[in-house]
C-alpha cells in the first residue's frame, strides 16, 4: 500500500513540443503546449473559442482577473486551453460553482463556457436560478443541438424529428428556445449569433462581460461529426452557407418568436439588454446594511468602450 | 476583545446552532445551502450571522448547487460550508468527489435523520456513516467527525475547517437529529484561544510553479483563483500541472496520493475518548448521540461490578483502526459491542479490525428514537454471559 510513486519525476513536461507558441497575437491567451485541441475538424466550438480570445483582447480584460468555469462536454474542454484561471467542473454544475466563486471574489470576471446539454438539461435548474438571482456571470452557451462528446445523442435543443444516435426515428420532444428561456428567467443581457457571425459574437462577448448581471449568449454552431452527418446537413461549409442564407439580424423580435425549428430562419441579434440590480447589489443594500455588517469589496463597474 | 464572528461567552444553544457558531468562529465567510429538516437551523443561523461579518449566505436551488457553490467559493479563498441531512447528503455526493479530486477544502454538516429516502425527517438515524465514506464514485478519502453534544458540535466544526484546509479535503460533521436539536451549555472561548490553521498557499508572484506538486506530506500548497497563477483545475484525472492526462500511470500517481495524504496521517487526525478501559473485558464502541446512552449504560454496568468500558469514536473517518486492533489483541478483551442507530455499519469496520481476536456484536437500533439504557444493557448482559 505504501508505494511511493511520487518520487518519480512528473509524468508530463509542461513545455516541449509547443514550438511556435507565442507567434500569434492571441497565443498569450492560450496555455503553452495545450494545443492541438480535441475538437473535430469542422467543429464550430473553435470559432466561438477564437471569438472569446478576441473578446479578451478587444475588451482589454485582465488575464489575471478573468476566470472561466466550464461543465462537461466538448465545449467544457475549452477551459483547459485558456491561459487564465480555469475550472473544469462536474456535468451541469459550472453555474453554481461559478456563483460561489463570484460571490467570494466579486472583483473577478467570471465566464461560464459550456454547451446546451450541460447548461440546459443536467444544469437546467441552475441556469434559471442564477438568472433569477441576477448573479454577475457571463454564460457562453454553445448550441450544437446534440451531445457531441458522447457521440451525438439527442438533448434539450434537438429539433423535432431530427435524428441522433438516441433518436433513430427522429426526435419526438419539443426543444427549448434558449433565448426565450434566458429572458423569462431574468437575464439582463441575451444575445444569439451563429458561428458565421464571428465579429458580432466577439462584440456580444465583450458587451456581456462588461454588463453587470447575468448575461447569456447562445452561439449556434455546426457539429459536422455528430449532428449534421446524421441529418444529412452536409459539411461545415454547407452549414455556414445555411447560416448565411437563413439568418436575419434583429434587435426587436420578441424572444418568444426566436425558436429554432428544424430548417429555419435563424433570428440573431441582441434580444435583451436591460439594467437590474445584481445579487450582490441587493445583498448589500437589502441585507448587509440591515445586519450592520461591513461593506464588501466592490464588483467590477460597468465599463463600455 | 469582543468580535462579531466569535460570540465569546456561555450560551444555551442547540447542536445545529453550535455548528453554525463553530463555522463563524473558524472564519467561515461563505455558506450555501438548501432547507432540510433537521439541519435547517444551521442555515437559518448562518443567514442571520454571515452578513454581520461581511460574509455571504446564499440559499441555492438544491444541494447539488450548494455543494458546487461552496467548492467555487473555497477555490476563490473563502472558508466555505454547507449543512444538510440524508436526502440532501445524497445529492451532494457528486460534488464531494469533485472537492476530493480538485483538493478544495470544504466543510459539510450532515445532521443525520432516519432513511432510506425521505424516511424520518424529524427523527434520528445514524445511517449515513458508510455513505459519508464511500458515497461518491471512485477512490478517495475524506475526514468525518462525530459530535456527541452541542459543545462538541462547536469545537469539531472549528477543527473541521482546520483539517480541511490542512489536508485539502472535504471534511464532514456527522451529527444527528438528537445532537442537532439538543440544547445544552456551550462555552465559546475567546477569539485568540481558537486555533486557526491557515491553508498552505503558493506564494504569488512566481510563474514557474506546479500547482499540484505535493509537499512532503503529499499535500500541494493551494493556488487560488485571481492570484495570477492561471491555474487549470479539472475533475478529469490530471498530472501535477493540473492538465488532464487519461492514462493508467497518471491515475495511479494521482489517486494513490489523494488516498495516501490521509492514510499516512491518521495518527494526527484520529481522536477517540475512552472510559473505564484499564480492565475492560467488554468494550462498547459508539459515537454521536448513541455514545451518550452508551456512557450511561457503561456506568450502570460498572456499578454492578461488570468490567465494561467505552470507546467513543470522535473521528469516524479515517477509522480508528490501530486502536481497535490493539484492544482486540489484549487477552482480557472478550468482545466489542457496537451501539449505533442503523442495521449495522461501523460494526463491520470493528469486526474487520478485531480480526477474530475478540467477538464483535452489533447493538443496532432502527432509528426514530434513541435506544434506552435497558435495551443496550440487555445486549451487554448477554455478551458477558
């Protein structure tokens, strides 16, 4: 029982085969030696990931004061590549983990980077309550309509009649409209873009991270290996064409009407952008002041620009 | 010197409240929980007390979230705790594994009630003892302490935070409905008399660090969020850098260390209390509320000239293995009687350690009430013949 394996040198070297790291302007946001990533060729997560890196750069966010928390799944693996403090937690629990972290250190920017299954199926209860409380978090939800990591099973966003490995006859369940749900739960910023809209996505991430309160961004992304193949939707290029030809930008559409049916017009844009006191604002004004407690460290102020 | 966090003085206080005050005295600044009988009073007291000292109380949507939130808060540097009972304890199992894997110190109070399922919300049980040790999947170690009084609930909660921070493990207070709802004298010492063991932290400033590289006690100094280290923590099997590494070698290195950091230090963790042990031939082993009745029974037996002693387990996990082996190997010790409110849980640990050298008898009671001294006495009488 008392084998002392720990005396051996660590099993991996931190650096080594990462020649070339640092040459690209965004490399400073990536952990040295962690690329290549695990995502399939043609996967849209890399595009959203890059939009996030660009948002970090454009928004001037401190890499020491930005924390990414992720759940489980393809999208959840993003945390491991980022040169920030990152936590790869349990399936569905990224939001409550991030809630604890944010409330303990209000000066940090906390971003949850995860997928539709993680955030809306197993984590569904957490996202609606974090939005209701208006905890100051940014949620970046990659919606690829299926569970990619486990091989393409149906999930809470799988469209009616779509084929996945667990819906071989077509999906018989109605999918969630994530935009409508985020709004109804109380989010103060709600936007949807596709993997084609990289600039808009980057802008939305900057806006969401600067927004005080619970912000939600849905990034509609192609999953060529899991979802597109089984539904004969073609390659990622075909899907990007589909996004180009069938999406329309709107800031006025009622979130109730933004549902994504199987072969749709995709409504993209900013659907909610309102001001509301955050959990900690209310905690401070409604509780701490009456309890006679000391003032807590200030949250990051709204910073536009 | 009065402090808002430490209510120095003599109080008439319940075990639940004493757990909350123990947390306050230990510097707990974050509590996430969900209402559940018979542990709700811990949350209620924290909701009142934490805002007074600049801490955060949050009522989460369920116990899955409560456990995740305290791990998040502790990762950011707060001393964090939650409190629950059986059904909530089951939900917390998932993230107890996460805390063990990420080596994040947290304190979890379980005021045990009768189960299974919804069971006996308002009545006592001691049926979560094995779940506490083995409830989350995979191999890991935790520490569990069992108070027998409100005073001890206070003291052990302080100890729980120190043990959690020192060993970087989840530490549980396995109290029960009787101790939790019992109101007794609780003396809270002066702030400066309360020992606080801080976390061993990596000094900030150094970029050249290995976040999970253990010290000579197999415990890595902790890296917190927002200190500029750019830590990656994952529930996947990982190497010393914290990066996922899905190989048998990485699994062996990591899991063996997670287990060894507790198993190699049992001597400094385990605490027991002994009574009339010098010449005892029959030893009653008990914990929590059961140990109170057991003590009464041992006193009665002694009055009648029977050579009966009491071993009270204060630390349930890691188990007081070596002490029980030692006692079993004494010629005079004929039997262990394990008194607990379940169908037999700790009795199997005792039996294993006794190794056939002394008889092991279960005095198991089904819960809903504490057993009477007569009930336990009859079992002891049978054993002594």
